[in-house]
């Protein structure tokens, strides 16, 4: 296990982060779109990757030929792997032009194994419409990359895969926030974009040696704007108040969802219905007062459980609705904090077999790119500091200033 005197090494934290994404995604994928009450009725409590998908008995045509359960991940993990590949190719910090170039190539032009579909194809064939938007806006309409997210459905689609930006800015949450906003502007806007910035900041903050989940949540609140900030702050306050009752998952979930209902109208009915077509709505449209549900809830369950990886992820997914994204966000943050200690070898091996990837190898290749980026940042920072020191200490500077006046 990779460790330093300051705790998990960078490599260990990257491994933990990626495992957290995949574990939370896969354990939540089996019950996505069920309410908390439906999960309790059908499963009691989901605690393992070895669970049947709740739609497994639905006719194949009705579920689009897809399969889930027993370790299979969704687009949350696959998009995260795509972003990691873009970092490896670029070898530097990213912006909206990399969404228009590298990310489009990853999702639309690079064949990969899609576990839910049990075949190799382009990831775009699996993506939800708001993620297909990346290809449509950048390759089909050739928009200004910084405006790529404008007009998209506002959702958690960018926040769900943005964790690698936090790793590329490890220990610098503000830099992670800024880079995530720059990059994800090519995909999302409004509070969907804001959530991506805050999620990346949480991962960067989680990599600070010796940090706590309290400090990570405080960082999120300090950087977040508008409805996103209010939603995280309100859920965090409830989590702190409910700690003595955390064993009562039904009570905690009900209170969390009552609070998040002020910022999100998702509710337990997450399905689209034809009778809603053409009706005016505030749902999934730009707003300074709203927030996605997934990130505030993920942070709430992390805080409730004092940063315990497994308890936080499992509480998050058992709360229902967009379970895979709640799970992957909580998993990414706490995996980055605790490093390889969160990895159960049997679960890692199951994830690798079920999805035909090698998470450790993927994490290590990404780590090498991140290490190079951070080393370059360190060199630039030293250069900037040297220039500032030279400017301040330049004996000619006061004379020049006097001459100007």
C-alpha cells in the first residue's frame, strides 16, 4: 500500500479515488431510480456488489438489452476513465477546448467495452442525452468551446465524472474549482456546472494530508455559489444534527430529501412521461436558486458518517433516486481522502472482471500524468515567487515610481 509519513501517497489516493468512483457507481447502479422505500421493500439494504439489478426480470427489449448488477458500472465510471485519458494525452491542465477535442474523441471516436451493453462500441451509444450533447455541440455545431454547455439540460452529468480534475489540482481546491468550471463549461451550465466545480474542489481538498470530512465540506461551502452553496450548507447542518440518529437511515434520508426538495424537484418519480412534453417547467433549466441533488446528498452522508468510506457510500445509494451518481461522488471524495485503504481486493477484482478493465493500472497511468502536472505547477509557482521577490526587492523600483509621479 502506497503511504508516506503524511498518510496515503498521491498514487494511493488516486487509486482510492478511482476505486471509489467505480464501487459507488456499481453498487448504486443496481437500484438506480428506485425510491428509498422501494429499496427497503425489495432489498432491505444493499451492502454488496453481488446484487441483482431491480430490472433484471424485465424483458430484454424493454430494458434496451442492457444488464447491470454484480459489479457492472455505468457511464459515471466510463466518463471518468475518458477524462483521465484526456489528461494523459494532454499532459497539462485542461479547459473547454479539451472538452471539444479530447473528450469528444474519447466518447465518440474511441471504441471501448461497454459493460452494460456487453459489446465494444463508442461510449456515445450508451450516454444519456445531456452527455451526448458534448458531441452535438462541439463536433456537429462547432460552437465556441466555452459556450458548449449553454442550452443543455441542467443535471449532474459533469459532476459525476469530474473527480480527475481534483486529482490534477491535489491540495488546491480553488484551482480545482476553477479548472473544472473552465473545462465543464463545454458540457454543462448553471447549477450543473457549479456542481462540477465544487465536486472537483472536494476531491482536491480530500487529498490534503491529515484533512477531515468536516474540512472538505467547509471548503465546498466556501467555494460554492447560489443554490448549490445553500443546498450543501443546509444538508451539512442537518447531517451534524442527525449524527446521534445515523443508524436510523429512513429518518435521515427523509430529512435530507425534505431539505433538498427546496432546491431540486427530482423527487421519487425520476422517469420521463409523455404527458409532460411541452409543458413549461423550472426543472433542469438554468437557475441561481437550484442545485443538483447528488453532490449535497453525497456530502451529507459523508459528514453523517464522519468520513467512513463504506458507510457513507452505502447510506448514499440506499437513499434512492440517482443512486449510482450519489455513490460515485461519495466514493471519489472519500477514496481520495483515505487512499488504497478503501479498496477491498475481492471487490476490486470483481469490478475488473465484470467490466473488462484494470482499475489499478488505469489509476497508475493517470497518476503519472498528474505527478507531471503537479511538478510543473510547483516549478511555475517557484518562478512566480522568484519574480515577485525580485520585483519587491528591486532597488530601482522606488526611483522609477518617483520618476513617474
